[in-house]
C-alpha cells in the first residue's frame, strides 16, 4: 500500500516521521510546493500545488492530509480513493485566514509570532518543545511567505462534498484548539467520513503516531 502524506503550515514532511507503518506499506511525504528552502513565489496558489503533486497522488492508494495539506488532499482525491484528514477545514474557515494577510493585522499573525505561537499552543503542553524544535525555524523571510500563502488560500467550492465519493476517515485531536470538535463534526457531516478521536492537540501524527497509524491502516475501524 502506498500512502501520500501532505503536511500543512507551519510544519514540514517531518510531521510524519514518527509514523511506523506495517510491513509492505510505503509512505511518501513530499514538501508542499512553496514551503521549502526554494522560497514562496508571490503567485503561489493551491491549484499550482495540486498540479505538482498530482502525479504522486495518482500512484497512491491512500491520501493523508493535515491542515493546509488536508485541503490539497481533498483537491487531489479521485472517486473511490481512500482519504485520511486531520486538523483541517474544507469550508469558509479559509476566508478568515485570508483576512490575516491584510496590512492592518498581518504583523500580529506573522511578523510577531512567525507560526511559533501556533506550534507551541496547538499541541498538548508536553509536545510544545518538540514541535518548536522540529518546525519553529523556517529561515529568513518566513513571516512574509506565510502571509503570501494565507492571502492565496482559495479552495474550490463544495470541496467537502466532492469527498463523498471517497472513503474518508478523520483522525482528530480531541483537544485541538485551532480546529476544535465542532470543526471535526462539520467535516465528518459534509464528507460522510468516519471520525476517530485521538487524545492530543492539533498535531495528531506527531503527538499520537501509533493511534494515527491505526486510523490510517483501518485497524481502528475494527475495534
């Protein structure tokens, strides 16, 4: 089984490094275009990312997406393909995110914190140190790059409904402060997916890797 795992912001492919899949399973975890060392172009778009990731998605049996990566996963999924989502939103939430890129507020969201507050407060307290160590430094210019991405977060309409033709599972942190239970239930309702609660915050693959793998492989459905 081949799994394509797509991270979000402000993490990296390291988000998946704690997952230990069963023998015979292969995990492919690329860098989301525009989030790596090559920088973020002013013209960055979700559709541009999808175009670059589409060949990998076509070869995968299961697509997994976290946060921004969940949006990309939903855009990439084909009818009948298995999808696992974690800590993401597929609706009007992203309109609010675009507002954070406005000149009057972007300094608070990006210049002041650069994603570090999102990391330190997103997981359970015992994980804040490891999250900051792994994902807290993206190099110079990172706040501006985050603002570019926020400004261009324009998912296509009816994205969640498109996933009704897929087998959707949700692996969600019960204590996720950024995408709380009401968001998880909304995604479950609109996608028709199976919701699995994990005892963690926003970064479920990092905080609860064994439980996350159980959802990914379908083992949790048998319990």
